[in-house]
């Protein structure tokens, strides 16, 4: 669990005494997958804890992928679905919204997300997925504005109905609708405020390498940088994070994380995994990505059939390119299979697709983007550019050695 999200810092369990106190205030819901009931759940007041589970209807549609439904697993799923306590500016946002915790926000918006089709329906209600989902229906800007540190327009009539209540990560972010499209806006954290620029640079490099990815664009608002990307999940598909895949089957004694993960993918019949991992790990080496945890890559599943279509386009590359250090080019930690990029790249089986020629002129991609930053000077941008090329040469040597 600990290597899924580095910011998993809230205790999602409760003592027996706490549970007994909450039992009198429990809220009765049904966990739904679109219009299909999965299991009845009893939430504590304000949604902080799932106290018990009731009748199980369709365990094969459980979000756990382990073939069953249990209270510990569903509680962990509910916990991971809420905004992490380490989110930048969260306390101020909770104060603005007049709620006590991220889980209260989760309950107020029925647990709805723009990443999958799970939600909770109050017992006895006659709601339909079509009536409440955020793919088709509008949502409030109030939560998103608060999460960015801004006061909502009308504090007297706040609406907490928002997909922002199920957004993960430590950076400030919000969803908004533009021309019918659901757009995710992410901010910065740290001295260099480099994350949005990294997302855009990474998009350019991934495009040159012909690797399937989520495109990011840069948005400067009052000189504050943000990255923007369109939602790649649709009303017909879901993003299933790798963490749920790896928990589909217990890890065997002596089995490596990588071998175990491949076996879990095979069990769930996820196609084209090896090729995807080869490309992702190679790219992470090149950009010195420090944050490819189990929630930062995943797979596309058909919502109706539960059949996996393939790997989700590569996304979330902001914590890379030596974003938080003056020592550009230094070795950084890696995730998720090994703690060193030099060790992790050894897991790659095929690099025949890799074209080092695209790095001959990457300054045309890198330098104009970083030139828009107020905190990244030209010297730093040049160092980043040079070290991307150095890492690409490492991959070329690795490719030659594999021939």
C-alpha cells in the first residue's frame, strides 16, 4: 500500500470504540457501477468511514478487482478516492467550503468521478447514472475555486457537487468545462514551479517518440503557470490505476514486483502490457521521472463488458526533469518497480522502436517552453535540455547492447 501513493498520510481505519459511536449515525448507501448495484454500504456521518457492508449484489463489478468484496478493501478504496491530506492548500479550501475533511466532500458529491463510473446512491433513491454523472452533466465551480485558493462567487449558496472531490495528487488542481470538454487544470509546488512546463515538454518528447500520451498545454493565469489536459476517460471507458491491477492477485514469495505485476495483467487479460511498460520505463529514464507510482499509470477498461482494451496513454510527467533541485543531471529515485532508473531500465525487453534521432534538435521543444517561465532561467533550461540528450544516449547504448 505504501508505494501506491507517497502522500497516503491519513489513517483510514478506526478503533472499535469509534465505530460503536458512529453506528448510531450511519448513512445507508448502495455502491453503484453505472446503473448496476455492487454492494450496500453503511457510511459514518460525513462519510469518514464505511462502517459495514450489507447485501452484495454484483461482486464481479467491485472496484477492487480481486474477485470479492470486503469491508477493509472497500474502505481503502473509499479512502484513496478522496483528496489526500497532503494536497497543497487543502486546509484553506476546507475552511472556505465549511467542511471538516476531504471525505465529507466525497460523500456530498456521491463519490462521483471523471476517471470511472463508480458512485454511491442513497438507499431508497431513484437516481440513475445518466442523471448524476459528470461526463454528461454540469458541475459546480465552487470546490475547484476553493482548491486553487480562491473564494467562490457566492459563498451563501455553495455547491459541493464536483469531480474535484475525487481528484488525487498533492498539486492544486481543478476540473472545468470548456466547449463541452472536461479539462483538468494543475498547478505548481516548489521553488522552480516547474511541473506545468515539464508536462508540456514531456508531451512534445512523447509525440516525437510516437508514444501514446495525454497531451498537455500551458496556461498562464496572472503569471501563475498551470498545465491543462482534456479528460481521456469517456462515458464508455474507465481508467483503472495499476495499483488495483497489482492487487488482483497476491504476490508470491520470492516474486519481484515486476514479475508479479505482469502475472496480474495476464490474469485480467490486459493486452499489450509489455510493449507499454517498455516505452513508459524508457521515457521515465530519459526525463528522470521521480513519481511513476502505482497511481500514475493505468489501463483502459470497457465499462459495460469489464474487458480491458489496453494501456491508458502516458500521463502525469510533471515530477521530472530535476524539478526540485539545482543539481540538474543528478541521479534521482525511480518508481514503481525499482528505486533506481539504472536498475529499472534493465527490465525493458524491447527498445527497437526507440529513435535517438528525435533528440538531435530537442532544444526546439524544450527552450521555448521554459522561456515562458519566471523561475527557470536560460542556463537551467539548457542544462535540462543537455541532460535529456545524455539520458537518450544512454538508451541508444542500451539498445545497441541488446542487438
